[in-house]
C-alpha cells in the first residue's frame, strides 16, 4: 500500500512538472483551420481565453495549446497577446490557408514564412478630386519605425519584415519530408484586411516585396510575438492562386494542420 501511494505521488508530481513547461502555441483563424489539429492533441480540453476558444493538450508528451483567433488583424493581435499572457508559450506558430501571389505555386503548396509583412499599411500620394485612385503608387508605412507621424517620417516609408525564428524554421524544414500533397517552400507571407484580386496589385506585392501568398493574420501575430520576444513562425497552405488559375479547395486547411502537427513534433523533439 505504501509503495502504491509513493508511486501515485511521484506520478502526480511528474504531471505537475509537465504542466509547468511552457507550451507551444498554435493559432488559426477559423474552425476549419484549427479543429483538425486540436483533435490530434492528447488529452485535449477546451477552454476560453478572453473571448477566444483554445484547446489545451499535448503532443509527444509536450504541452501544446491550439487557439482559434478569429479572422483579421485585430482579432489575431488581441488573441495572441491574451494567449501569451495566459499560457506563456515557448513558441508560436500561426497557420492556415492563403491565396497565392507567386505564379509558380499551386493549391496545396505550403509556404514557410521566412518573413511576414503587413500589406495593409500604406500612404497614398496626393491626388486632386476627380483623379481617382491608383494603388500601385501607394507607399508602405512601417508603423513601428516612428513614434511620431509615420506618414511624415521618411524613415518610416518602408516595408517592415518580421523574420521567422530560426529554430522553428529548422523544425519546419525537418518536417517537410512528411508532406506529400504539395511542395514546402520558404517565402514571404503578406497580411492585410483586404482581399486582393487585382492582378497588377498582386504582381506589385510579389515583385516589390517578395510575397508568396496573402491572408489576414500572420503579420499581426508576428508583430505581437516580436514585441514580446516569443519565437514565431507563420505557415500557410495555398487554398487558391488566381495568378495561375488554381481554384479554391477548402480541404487544404486540414492538410496544413497535418503538416503543422509534424512541425510541432519536430520542434518539441529539439527541446528535449
């Protein structure tokens, strides 16, 4: 009896020690972008953090939290900040679907965000009334480069690039061989709350800023992670690409989550 009690206490203490480890946080905007991954966690329990739904469990014995952020920059930035305060993650992966900017990429190809950029912060040149608008003339604004007016500071008229964490990127590269539904490439993920379908504008983003794909969340999560010094990586699967006529396929979301699961496994293996 005494031996059984000691073994029970030892197991309980070991469980507490596991719970105290900083988890890997994985974020996705929509149910279709998180529920497959949440379902693969061991011992997953659903809970709310602020107004967001999260699942807390483990992968290969290491704690993992999956959070549904909701769509767009404001939702994602707020959810990321709340999750950082609540869970103190060791790393953050923001994943989901995206539209292609690179004509060489096709549906089911995955982009590892070597960089992410904000495609929603621009200053327009002055135009008189009646002359219309031309987005190809707009200049990017780095909202973190100046404490004054970013539109008036010439040093802020650049495109901010949020780099991926090297360890997370290494883990993603190591997991690439597990993915068979498309290619895994490294590139630039562009984010804004604009659904761009103008080919000339997409071409400008791709040619001038190097964007591989666009969506609405990665850069905002990267910004919060950067400001709080949490390692970050964006991973996006192409669900469509109008630059080469690749049509939408909603099943790409589950394929991306399966790949991210392998990335998490590769990353936590490096933590041991």
